[in-house]
C-alpha cells in the first residue's frame, strides 16, 4: 500500500466515525499497526516492541481498526444487479455471446484456524490441519462482492452455497443470470458448473486443444472462472496473516473477522493501488501449479432447477461448439464421455457392516486422534477386511468406502436431524413415518422423497463414527451480518444502561459514625440562560454522576456496618474461647490422673521403702489403680 492509498484509507475511516484519534495515538498510527500485523503476520507482542506500546494498547487498536474496516462493507462489498454484461465478456469473442448472462465467479478457499481438540474434527477436511472454508464471489475486475467465512473445513462447497442462498444477508443471483462455479458445486440455473469427467484446468489444454463439445465448454469456462482463483491468490499475497502455514495467533472468531477485513481492504486497493507486479506473480504461480484432481464433486441432484441448469449448459456448449467448428473449418465427430467411474471392488451391506465394526474397534483403541484415522488404523482395517472377505482389500479401497459411507450418512443426518415423527428401523434400514409427516418434508426438500424407499443400513454405527465430524456452520457470518450484530449489541447495551436503576432504590442502614464525603455539585439549577446552553449529554452525565456517587456512599456505609458487625462477632468468639478454656480446665481436674511406673517407684524411694521391697510394692500398686490413687492421695508425712 502506497502513501497516498494509506492516507486516503485513514481519511475514509475517520469520515465514518468508527475510528477516532486518541490522546496518545492518531488514526494513522492505529491503522499502521493494524496493517503491519496483517501484512507480516506478527504477534501482538512483536508489534508492541516496534511501536513502543504495551500489548494491551496494540491489541485494542488492532480490534478497533478491524471493526472499523468491516463497517465499510456497504461501500466495498456490493453484489451485482446483472443490468450490464461485464466488459471482459463483452469484448471477447471467446466468451460473448455465450456467457453474456454470467455475472461473476464463485469459489471456496481454505484458511487455517486454531481451534480446540474437541472441535478439530469438524475443521479438518481435505487439509492436514484445521481450516475454515471461505465462500466468496468476485467480479471480473478481481473485486469481491460477497464473502462468507466461518464454515468448518469439512463442509463441502455445495453445502455452504446452499446456506449462503438462504441467509438473511444472502448471496443474490439476479433473475436470468448465473455465476460460474467449479465441479465442487451443484449445477443450477443460477450456478453454471463445468462438465465432469472431462478435462477442465487450463494447463490440461496446453499440449492438446479441445476435441469435443464438453472440452471446449470446460476450457472457456475455466478461462473465465479463473478470475476467482487469481483474486484469492492476490488476497493471500497481500495479507500473509490468512495464508501462513503456521497456526494463527488469533482465535477462530477473530480470524473470521480478519478475513472479512482483508477482503474489504483488497477491494479498496484494487481501486486505488492494484499492484500489477503482484498480480503478475500470482498469474505465474497459477500457471506453474500442478493439477490436483481432488475428489470434491458435489452430488448429482435431479430436481427441476438442476435440469434447467443442464439444459442451459447444453445450449451454451452446443452453440459454442458449432461456432468453433465453423471457424476452424474442421468437421469433428461428436462424442459423449461417460461419467461412469471404474471401481476396484463392489461392497455389500454385510461387508459395510464388518468394516464399520472394525472402524469402531480401531476408534476405541485410540487409533483416531482428533478425528483422523492413523496409518496403523488403515493397516488394521485392510488386514482384517482382507482376511474376512477372502481377497486383498487395499487401503485405497477402505478410504474410498469410508468417504462414500460418510457422505451418505451426512445426507440423511442433515435431512432427518431434529425432525420429529421419524424413526430409523434397524431391520429394514428405512426412516419410517406417517404419510402426513413425509409430505411437508418432501415439499420442502424434493431429495427427501428417495429416502422413503431407499434404506441406509448400519445408521447407528455411522452415527457413532461420523456425527461429531459434521460441520454445522455456526461460526459463519458475512460482513453485513457482522455489522448488524454489532449494532444490535450496541442497542442492547444502551437499553441496559438506561433501564438499570444504578442502586437508586437500594436502601442501606445509616451509620451514625459515617459521614459521606462531599462531592462536587453537578446541579443544573443556574440561570435559565445558562441552563439552555447545557447540552443534553452533559445533563445525562451529571445525573449519572449523582447516581454513581450515591451508590458509592451506600456501598461505603455497608462496608462500615459490616466492619462493626465483624468486631462484635470477634468479641463473641474471644469470650467463647475463654469459656472453653475454663471448661477444659474443669474437665482436666475431674478426670482421674494416670501415674506412670517411674512416678510410683520414685514415690516409694522417697518414703523410705527398703530396696528389697521396692519392686514388690510397685507391682502391687500398679495392679490396682484404685489403691495407686489412694497411695498418692495420702500425704508423704503420713506414709513415713
């Protein structure tokens, strides 16, 4: 960020009133600290050393600027209305008129977070570490228009976008328009996904161009949708705090806010300081990346909107292919590429049951720490399944089957969770309910109809294994929703301050010895001319000070009274102690004394018992305690 861009940003933040100069730190200094942490991914204590401020001040300034930047969402996160065709599409014969109804591109990216060991399984998806899956839409000028962070790393892109389309601050798809998405999303009339099972990434076409209609569509689809990947790349290059491979220093809620702030700042910089060198670096890195064909495809849906999306995609691809063939003056035979996937083995219900039992056994043996199966666990599963099935079962077979079982369970779990009236039958494997219970569910979700006759076996075992790993999206929040939340908290705080009586009706006993200190008078009973000039805020503060002083006086009186009561209690305790000592002395005097053999022998020597009779006399007295007490009760002069 250059000096001019920095100065303008500070001016904008000062203008909205969410950030103010303090006695010791200007807005410019606070923003500089904030940007330094974002750009260098430094700890608070490191920045405090550079700026010669305490950790508390640096942290407070960081969060103040963070909140102020998010308040800019209504200026820099603007969703499209679809009124105009994007210039990048209109000016390219490769994209126009085929993608004239395309407004933007959507994708998700994983950003590392720090969570507790209890929550880690929900955040550890296809990465080795805990992440949150951030959904974002951007225009073809590489500016974000919608950002939804907070979803756990195990959540699929399709699930997140379904949530984004139904939130209060929802993703808006203009009527008759669509977004470009990758194969991880479902195909809809408003979400244009590529063909599956066909080359897609641009690098795959470097050696051989498209040969069939699906490949041509995917190639141009990828070329246009690539803008979201470039935008994510520039975002993470600008702000290493969200791209570092090390565990973040901030909790997950703060990381969510940081992501929103970084996207807003990125949009601001793309308008005033785009940094073409940084964009060129990202483009070079993307072109050099290896192709990772990760299995993250969404499920095939068969509802009406999915069919409309398929029809729209086919019409675009067909028109594109016809024009391409005519231009190239080639006649190519159209072929269809089946999407069937070869499988190495076929699983039965009994085999699934055996595998689940082995998985539960390995889990009980602590071979699944933090929700991750260890290599030893997979080896044991492979060995036991091979011995039971009679042929070799590889680790890859186990992993693929676990993924299938987990996906099936999550579909049913999301559908029937918290639904009353449904019960799973362990014999048939079906979710059973009355027809009047099924009807509203099917009406709300057409995919629920198939589960009326499709069994899901071993549901209880699946629940024990996978229910805790399911992402719930409780932490997801958009910038607009965050601002609304802050505004609501602020209103609740103001209402609370207005309604609290601040000890006004709290009566305390008066203490004669207490004389409250005289506080300065805040009365407004001056001349009428001066009273008119007193602002309402000053009057409110004066009233609050009077109430506060009254509360302090009452508390002081209570403390003084408590001290007097404590003194009286201490005197009573001392008196009781003296009485207890006297009682103990009386008990000691009334208790019979026990004399030792030494005392008896010494007394016999004193009274002059002959030496040859001393032992016999001592033994005689010791045998009878009564005679021994009588012996000691007689004066020594009489014994002689």
